[in-house]
């Protein structure tokens, strides 16, 4: 087990050092600087991870270190739960799977994403459940432990509510477990959960429940239902899991015969996993389901997959499985490193058709800083700016990382969908402020839409900067000076925010 955990840690450290910031990571960088009880997009946990990373340094690698380290702790807890339920061999297999599955190790163990603290909390939940088969607390200590862990799960990501509802459904599905609710300890555990998750509720209560209105508005994004989207989502998930590993996880969901002691934990794990799979696969026909939304489901499947693989009586009867396992272990780590090198430095760009690799839009801080300095006018304007705004909410983070910790400008976005920037701006909405706005240069399209010009004050073009990767043009950023702002910036949220085209 230590060898597996150590090898996985080394792989994730290498990936964290190589990969440039992702779109969400660049944006979550501001969470650590604007630490609050909760945030518009996600509960508070990812903000704490960003804050901790910034205490370790100002590089993207430092920002990722809490995710890299917490994933190792999560694997230890998950393996401990698996061993308690299914034995030592199953625990080892589950740790190997967790160290190899690309979408799990990237979202939970490399990148600064809400999945990282969520997977740690879910691992702690599995660890607790493996030691308390009744699930429902029967003592004060059990109530405090379960309530605290469920509170941490709630602070991880809004998708965690599916896990909480599934766990509640499991408890209510059995008359024996229903009877345990007659004691005061389940209610006490609920009070502990409410106390730990209070930042989420308090922030939303004071802001008109805007997080839930915005997230709920996403479900209405589509007007028709696409029957092709659910199977396509599953296929894409198999690719992200790596096909051999994805097939194993799906096979582990199948019912197994027998009346051994492992029947109850297997049923419990299926109760926690299946609702997530059903809900998001069904929603994919109506809206765009992000690749990471199913990460908690696959994570909770790892103990079942370890149990299934460890329980094979004669592996020789499954030659494709044995060959696939060894092939995956040998091929996947170097493949991930090669893909990371391509994303960072474009090592095979010269052989790829133009536009095929969209990772060219990711901007490593050192490369972006170097290219900005090639335009002295833009670089000087950025150094003098009071406020720097991106045309998309994810863009300011890239520039913030490139400019470094010594820069004192505020950052925001000029966009109807401002996300957390709406809550981080001063009460006056930056009225009277001057600064620089930037965005991706698109032929025939102005940097600032006409609907936003009245809010910008005077606009003066500063030109554009070409961003290079592997010595070849990857994208162009356009810059303009604005201000002073004649009015406070308008911020509109709720279900209509996704269709609002003007302030």
C-alpha cells in the first residue's frame, strides 16, 4: 500500500508541476483572496483549499498542493473503509484504481477544484460508515462524528446533496433502521450537520438564496430533450476514466449473489452511487453536464470495484481483464505525462491540424508574463491599473497569476455573468475607477460589446498581445484602457442570468 500511495503521489506532483492553470483554477485563485463564509458558485471548501495553497506560495503548483496532499489522505481513508468491508486485497485494488483513474486523480488530486475537498470528505464518510454498520447514530459521539462529516461533505460541492439524500433514503428503506430514529441522537447529528454547514446557509440567506437560484436556472438551459446525449455522456466518461478502468467500475455496479457479511455495504454503496448516475445521465439530455459532475459517483464506486476484482476466483479465466490491468498500469502514467507535456508546451503541435487542440487557450503564468512584456505599452498600463477586468469571468485569474503577488490591482469581469466577482466588488461597484479590460481577440468582434460601452466611460485601445506556445501563435489578447466608470457595475443573477445579454 505505501508503494502504491507513494507512486501515485509522485505522479500527481509531476502533473501539478507541468500542467498550466485550467479555466476554473484560474478563477478559483480569487477564492483564497476573498475568503468568505460561502461563495456564489460553490460552498466554502474550495476557497479554503485556495487559501491554504496561497500560504504555500503564489505559483499554480503551490495552489494545487492542498489537492495533491489531500487526495493521498483520501485514498488512505477509502482504502481503510474498503479493507474493513471487503478485506486487505480489495483495499489495495481500490487504492490502485484511485491512483490511476485519470478523471479522479486530476479532479480530486491535482487541480484546484471543489472535487478535491469533496472526495476527502466522502472518503471520511466511507471510513465512518465502515465502522458503524447501523449508519444511524445511537450515541452522542456517533452523532457528533457523522454530523461533522456530513457537514464537511455539504461544504464541498452542491452535488453532495444527492449523496445526503441517498444516505437518508438508505436509512429509511429498512424498518430496523427506521426504528433507530426514535432515539434523540439522529436529530442531534442533524443539528451538528446544520452547524458545520452553516456558512452555506448563512451566506445564501443574506444574499437572497442566489446560489440556489443560479444553479437551478441551469436545469432550464435546454428547451428540448436530446436522446443521444445520455449515451454520449457515458461514452465520454469511459474515456475520461480510461476504458479498461471505466468498464471495471460499471461491472462492479452489477448485483452479486451470496449472503456474506459484505452484502449490506455493497447495497449501501450502490444506494450512494446510482442516484448520481441516473440524475446526471438523465439531465445530460436537457443541459450540458460537466465531466467532473460524476466524479463523486466514480469515487464511491472504488470500494465496490476493489471488492469485485479481489473476489474473482480464477483471474486466469478473465485473460482480457488481466491483460487490461497490466496494460493500464504500464501505459497510463506515461500517457498522462505526455498529455500534460502537450498541454503545457505543445510538444506535438507541429503534427496536429490547427484548432484541434483547444488547450492552446490555457495560459501558463510564466509564458503569459513573457509575452505581455513584449508589448511595453500594455505591460505599463497593467502595472498602473487600479482595476483589471476580463471579458469572461475565468480570464482575470490567468492575468493575476502572470502579474504575481506584488501587483495591487483589483480584478473583476465586465460580463452579465460575473459569478463571484459580483460579491467581491465594493459597495460602490467600482464607480469612478479607471483600469484595463482585456479578452480574446476575435476577428470582426469588438472587445467590448455595444451594450456595455455606456458603463465603461472612455475607451482607448492599447493593442493586442500574441500568446505563443511551442514558438507558434496560440491566441491573441486584446487590451483597452477604460474609465473612469460613470456608474456602479450592474450585477444580475437568478434563472434569467443565463439569458441576459445586456446590463
